C-alpha cells in the first residue's frame, strides 16, 4: 500500500467518524429506502399531509464550491425562496468535506426547515443528513443520496446527446475521420454512464480513433489544461475533445497555448458553463461547438419550490431529472432567456417539462421513505 493510499484511507475514516458524531445528539429518521426501486411518475394531485412543526421557514444551500454550475443552482434557489417567502442562506464548504458535516449539524441545531446540498463526500455526510430528516426538514440533494428529493440527470442520455452531436460533426465536417480525446470522470460512479455513452457512440464510427481516454486529476480548468498538455506531447493533432465543460475549457486553453487549436475542431462539454456559452456564440471562429446544458438555475428554482411545498405539507417528488439540451449557436438565445428567468419556466408547464421530469411522491407524513440509494431514472 502506498503512503498516498494510506493517507487517503485515514482521511476518509476520520470523515466517517466525524459524520457519525455530528448527528449523535439528534433524532434519526431511519435509513430510508436503501433497496433500489423504480419510481412512478410524480402525481401532483396527491392529498396534502401534515406540515412539519417547529421549523424555520428558511432554505439553506449547502454548497460544495463556487464553480459556475453551482452558482447557477444558488441563483435558482434564491429566486424561489423570494417567491415563496422563505429566508435564504448559503453554507459554502469550499471543497472541505469535514466543514460541510459541521455545517449540516449546525443547520439541524438551528431548526432550519429546508436544505439543498451538493455533497463533497456523500458517505461521511449521510449520518448528519439523517438528522435533518429526523428533524422533519426537507433535504434536496444534487445527484448523491440520501435525500427527500434527489436531483439527477439521465447520465447515459446526457453523454449520448453530446456524442451524437460530435458524431454528426465528424461525418459531415471531418469526412468521417477524427482523433478523439475523452476527458472522463469514471471514478465518480454517478457520472460514469455519460462516458460509457460517448464510447458506445464513437465506437460505431470506423474512422474514429480515441487517442486518450483519461480522467484529469482535478475536475476543473486546471485539470483539463494539464491533461491536454501531456496528451499533446504524444498526439499533437487532435480533432475532437469531449468531457465536462470546465475540463474541456482547460483543454482548449492548452490547445491555444500550443498553437494547436483549429476552427474545424469539435470541442464539446457538459453543464452549459457560461464560458462555454461565450465560446459557442463565437460560431465558426471557435473550436468549441456544443455544450450539453443541465440548466442549474432551473432545477435550483424547482428544488426551492419543493422546499416551500414541503414546509406547507404538500406532496413533492422523490426524484427529478434535469433533461440534457444540446446548446449550439442556433439556440443559445432561448437558453439564456430561460436560465435568466427560471420562475417563468417553472410557471409554464410545457417549458418546465422540456427541462424537468419528476418521479415518485413524498410528503412530511411519509418522510421516512427518503431516497437512500443511487437513484437514476435510467436504472432498469
């Protein structure tokens, strides 16, 4: 065992111990639904139940870091809180998993009525979150359980939408031939299906060679930049780069620095990051051709609405998909309009359904049925 591995295991063990201790003073709501189940479509017509008592009409975003995607979630939550008369706050952990556990413990002690969390280390945070359930409060979680409502994307479909756009470009603009780089996050089990989809799609193109299939050390621009610099030492001519927007933007910076960026390249990412949108709006002048939007301000607004409904005893969904949209220079104006005013999207049933799909039902009376397994609408 390497020293790095020993230190990593020691750190994770310490976090698990801290997570268990954080909730020791509070009542627990049990383990929730631990066996995977297929959730039916959400039924908004279910009767109301008892509203929780003794909780503040307050919504807190327990935020992992300040990347643009999470800032968008916060904008949506803030807008929904203002629309429904909830106080709103942010507990920013800055990628510190131990700090996030403490923040959740403080939220339970404060009798806050609702939180939305972007977990840093889900296993160590779970015991503290169970105390939030035990207090009767709402927990919305981005991707990782446990949660009253889990927000996820259909990850395979998300990767497939991006890969289909790249495949179409390769066929029509690159004569069916391309050297491809995949910047993956395969170590994150919740995101791995998107890269499986990319491989499946590209495998069907005989003229495509995947010259690098690698996970950057960090999921940010610097990670993408450093990884692409290394790849260029062995493969100086790249045609296609796919991954999350933040790492693909870093790869673009490395290509430009090396004088290897070309207008006919296809760089595409996932998340609809503002910098990616800026590149796409340049049209043919930029190698960046597409981003798959998981419109964070829109799902953030929806989760804020669900938090308010929960505090009023109304039924809410147990699971929610944010549906992937391929952003190109042709549709970018509509996307910017929608993400700038998520309340208008939520109020329009047809527009809302183009972004969100909801599953299952839960309310305060059935709060012990919170999701405690890796939920995905794509699971069979």
